[in-house]
């Protein structure tokens, strides 16, 4: 059972995570604005012949879908109480920089949030890469909007944060029970 003090600290940490999420949500729209304003100015962008753009487009669509699946898998593992090595490494760096301001559950959740939002933002960058190599503004728009939808899907939620805290609390209780006997 979580104490009131823990819940207040989690609520405070969630507010900072929502700020991070909001900034990441703005990034795809910044990429859209850049493409919209640079498109008419930059005319000669046809590189690689007829086969390059369709092949790049297809491979980046597959990679974007793979990013979503990886995000979903990593987030599900953390919510079940089984963070991987990469998430633990990110969490260790966050603990160093944040000190005592982050609850241990918030640290894990922020680590998975940074990981997932980074992968989600990369989807918009795939659209920018296609645009730079000569594809139309439509594909930049599609990739940027898909990125925004993925970022919205992986938004920070208090329920997830409490779930991670409960798993951590249960792990401590289990550890203490094993060592008392």
C-alpha cells in the first residue's frame, strides 16, 4: 500500500513528466512547419533515381511500425515490474541528475517515457528524411501526424505510475519477507 507522502511525490513527478511529454508532442509539428516553409524554397531534391524513394518509404514505414511495437513491449514490461537493462541504465542516469526529487517508480517511468517518446519522435524524423531526399510534403505530414498519434498514445498516466510503484513496493515487501525468515 502506498503512503500519502508517496502519492504526493508521484503526483509532483507526473507533472514534470507531462511537461516533458508536451515538449515532445510539439516536435512533429515543428518538423511540419520546417518542411512547409522549406519546400517551396528547396526545389532540386531528386536524388537516387526512380527506385530510391519508394524503397526508402517502405523501409521507413516498416521501421516506424517496429518502433511502435518496441515501445509497447518495453512499456508493458516495465508496467509488469520487469524493466530491462536499457531502462535501468536510463533510470540510473536520471537518479544521478535528479537526486532525491524523483520517487523510484517515477524514475523508472520517466526512463521508459524518455525511451518511448524518443522512438516516437524518430517517426517524424523519418518523414523529414524522406522529404529531404525528394519525397512530397504529404509523406512528411503523414509521418509527423503518425508520430504525434504515437506520442499521444504513450502519454504519461498516473495509473501507470501507481502500478510501477505498487510493483516496487511488492518487491521490497517480498525481499524483506525472505530475509526475515
